[in-house]
């Protein structure tokens, strides 16, 4: 009877480890055809002609589609959820993303044609035979190129390639605060582009039922109901009613679920990390192809194909400045951030800069004045989506680098700077300068816990040991916070059989362990053992809505709906139990899965009461729809400790400590696992992961694992993860989202540690810290006569270590 708070081994592991999982490409669909995408080999070009004649004549080829074919079928583009500025009403500027390009291609990998054949190899061969005549255009490979004066314009609808340019204040108060400050520090950073790389490649299978006109889309996704609505919109774009744009939001209204005619489902999903949150052209294509072929059509990406077609993440240039008084109190923060959209603004990724990034500009610190400017630019690169910690990773990084730079330049103690500026527990719930309400958290406890667990008091001794071994040791901190909750609506249902309760949720598992943790919640709420709880999810026909899994929302949103549903079940059950136990309703209590008469041994189990209600023509079955009115705010502090080889620049991560606040933990073991994965992503971004494009042609240079460095287990030490939890007050169980802190805090913590080790300013490191880049910084620092390994720990300069570098 494992309830909440217990570290229970995952139920689903027995099935998955024995190879009994069902991922997309495991499906044995009868008569399935295979699709292959013809992708642009140019980053920016006009499509002079597309010749599919040879491909169509090849053996086994069933169909070939181009953008012109889709236009004739009334298939529409993918539209972003672009919202106007809440104060000024200024809209986004954007181009819809075509399913297949028609006149122009805007990034290497953009779909141009879709081939359907009787086997995967035949489809790939025919795709290679499609002849496309390109007229190359100047390409924009970076934010600097896209924003330069006179840069090529990617769209007439996006002047200056600028999707938006917003500012949160007029800067008057900020200017005065900076003028009066005793100290001002500045950083110029690039939170560089990374690839999500889930273990299971992206894929989809489409079916069409000619007798009903219904579509079935099976795919590896983390947001099925959103997929249903956006795919439906593209399929129905030819309808006049669906082409009426809203003048204020520039959005085409989504059709109602009842009109959708598209069912979307997923079985097991091999990871998401945000890249599976939004719709892609291939999802529409497999349905269109299945409709015309009269047979199922499957498409699965290769790993290299994913590197140039899956949504990428980050790629934000940030200039930030922090004003401090003589005692180190933070007075004001100013940031100027330029976000990359890639070639198109996709899905709800436009909400990252305008919503998430703007909501907690001071992170966990008390900064009374903030001025934020955000711009979003188009470029000839793969469209940007999200990955763990979107918006908040871009907030935390510059703040944590600024704090260390204040210590580096102004002589402050970096730990004390954090201590003295953290928001205290006495101010909870705290409304920050942006007007965001944060209900709970003990930020100082997380910081102090991380210092203790990481052995900060003994750091000086460890640094001396490293020096004796010819290494430079660095210690880096990063406090973090993130709003979690994602889509605001969720629903669940409880239905009863004689031997079990069937629990259905609109959220979706992508590896987090929901089959285990959600059963634990049900056990806690209703007292049923796990073997009497049947878990169902991953199908839009099960429930009318669902927010999927993004922004660490699933446990928070599902548990809230489950709590309300359980209360309804118990209330209905008490009425039935009172009748059969011959007691007054007020004397019936629900304890440990049974309805009992207070003060007696008379009781009936929940399933017995449900069965009796069914026999009487009633039901305990319950559907619960919930709309949240607040986010949860997990927070914490992470510490990275590492050594640098001064002769090669190689970095060795030795220790990693995290103390996080996730509120009530449903299953600490699963939260630990989520933390490990997120830390791997954050630390890997700091050390090795980075997407590169050729500066002149915008050709991707990291199109496979040969060029894109992925972390391995041997690259990292054991992670010391512990918790200092304060219950969330915005939901019945007190849970906060989990799974993203390491990806937010890991990058600045490791970067700060490297800067501490080699004695350079914290913003000296931009991009992944390759051994060559670190070696360059060491040589430059030596040439400039800088002190090495000087830090607030009091270690003397160790320039002699570098004599032979």
C-alpha cells in the first residue's frame, strides 16, 4: 500500500526492461506504408522547380507530395500561439510555417516533398531521386547576422526579421538607481543553442477511416491534445470558417474538439525534453498521405534527420547589468535579451520570452527595480522550441554570473552576496517586481544546505590538494527558481469495476514514472492498493482535454484534479454506505479505503460500495475538470566543483551537489532520477553540448553524434541530490513541479566553477567550455598577468602552475 512520500521502484520498469514496451516503431500495423521527407539542402533559397517524375516511377512508390499538392487539398500551415503585448497591444510579427515549402526554403532540413512507398528503403531511395532546382540566397546563421543593418529579409511580414521588441519599463527609475550605485557590473552572455536528443527518434503514423472520415494519429509525443487541435487546424484550413483570423491575436481559432475528427494517441514515449511539445509538418503529412493512399503511413526520423528537424533550444544573447550599493545590496537589474526563433516561430515557443522569461526576472533575489528588453529574431536555422527550464534558464544564468562578477571585480564574497540578497521566508507569499506571486520557499535553507553538503568549509584544503597535483580547482554556485504548471486546464476520471478502479488522466508519461507515482496518489487519496488501480492515458479519445507533459505540470495538475475527484467519490460513497450500513450520513467516515460507522467495526470497502451503487442504478464514477489559478515554484541551489588541467584546458567535474525544494514529494526515488537527468543536461551544456552553423552558409555543422558531443556516464561524478521542501500552498497535496532545476542551474554553476578555477571573469566563458576554449582563456589570462585560482576562499595565486603551459 505505497502512498505518497515513499520511494517505490517503478511499476513500468518490469515491462520496459523486458522489451515489452510499445514504442512507435514497434507497431505491427497491417499494410503500413512508409514516408520519407525530402529536405532542403540550402539554408535560404528560392525553389525554382521541383521534379518528382523519376521518383514517382520508381518501384514501390505509392505517392509523392509537394507544397503545391497540399495547397490544392486545402492543407494549411502551422500557426504559432502568438499573443499581443498585454499592455501596449503590440502584436507578434510572424510567418506561418508551411507543411511543405512552396516558394522559398528557410533552413537546412525544411521539408520540401514527402514520398510514400512500400518500404522504408524504397521511400528513402525515391526521396533521393526528387530533383529540386534551388536559387541560393544569402543566409543568416546567427542572431548578429539576423539583426544587422541591411540584413536579408526572410519575410515581408516580419520587417527587419524582428518578431517582437518589447520592454517592461521606460528605464527612468533604473537609470537613477544605476547612477547612484556604488558598484555596477555587467555581463555579455550567449546561452547557446542545444539539441534535445530524446532516446527515441521522433515519428508518427497516420490512418484514415473512409467510412467515418476520421483520422488516427499515433506518435511519440508529450502533448497529444495540443497535437490534435493544431493538426486539425491544418487539415481544416480549407474551410472558410477556420480561415477567419482574430485581428487582435492574429490567430486562427482552433476547431472545437467535437469537430476535430482527429484522434491522437501514444503508447510508450522514449523521452521528450520539450522537443515533443509542439506539432511538426510530418504529423500532418502522414494523415494526408494515409487519406489518399487508403492505407496507414508511418514516418520515423533518423538520428541525423532529427538533428536538422527537431526543434532546437536556447540560443539567447543577453547583456545584463547589476547595480549594488557599497554593502553589496542589489539595487537594480537591467537586461537586454535577443532570442532566436530560428526560421519560424513555432508552437507556443513564443511564450518563452514573453511569458516565462518575464515572470521571474530577479529569480530568488530581492531586486526592487528591473528593466527588461526582449527581442525575437528570425534566422536561417532550425526553428527553436523548448527544452527543460525554458525562459527560466535564460533568467538564472545572467543573474548568477553577475553575482560572481561582482565578487570578482568588486571584492565581495560571492556566498555572502547571495545570502544577503535572498528573499526571506518572512516575505512568503512573495510578489516579485514583475507582479508574479510565489507562494512558498525557503531560499536560504537551500543555499545553506548546498554549502554544507558540498563541503564548502573545507574547500581551501581541497584547492591546495589540487595545486599540489598540478590542477586548478574551481567551485561554482547557482540558485534557481522556475514556475511550473504549463497548460492551465486538466481533467481526470475515476471509474469503477468489481475488482479495480480505472484512473484516466489527460497528462502523459514520457519516462517520468507516472504509472507508479499516480497510483501512489490514488492510494493516498482512496486507500486502494496499486494492483487495484488501472492507469490509462495517452489517447485523446479517453478524455476531452489534456495539457500533456510540459513545464513539469503533470503531477501538479493531475494530482489537483485527482484530489477533487477523490473528494467527490468519497462524498457519493458516503451516501451509499450510510444506506447499507444503516447509519446516519453524519456518522459515516472514510478511512484507509473503507467507509465505516464511527466508533464501530461496521465498514464497507470502496470497491464494495461502488459495486453496490452500480447495482442500485447509481455510480461513484467521477469526471473532474480543473483550471489552475497559479503556478508552482520549485527552487534550490546547485554547486559544481571541478578541476582544470592547466596544460590542456581539460575540465574534470569532480562533485555536484543539489539541494532543491519540490514541495511534497510523491516518490523521492523518481524525483532523484529526474534530478540526475536534468543535471546531466545542464552540466553538458556548460561542458560539451552546442549546436553550430557555418557562419556564411548557415549549414548545420553538428548534424550527428560525430559532431554534436553528448554526455556519457563516465563524464560525470555521482550527484549528491537532497531536498529542503516547503509545501506548495496552491494545490491540495502541496506538490511542486520537478525535473528541470538541473538544466537551469547546472549551466551557470559549472561555468562559474570554471571561471573560479582559472581566475577569469565569469562571463569570459560563452558557449560550451571545450578544452581548447579553456586553454585559450588560460593563456590569455597569463599573458595579461592575471592571478590564477584567486577566489573568496583565500587561496593564493598559483601562476607557477602554468609556467610550462
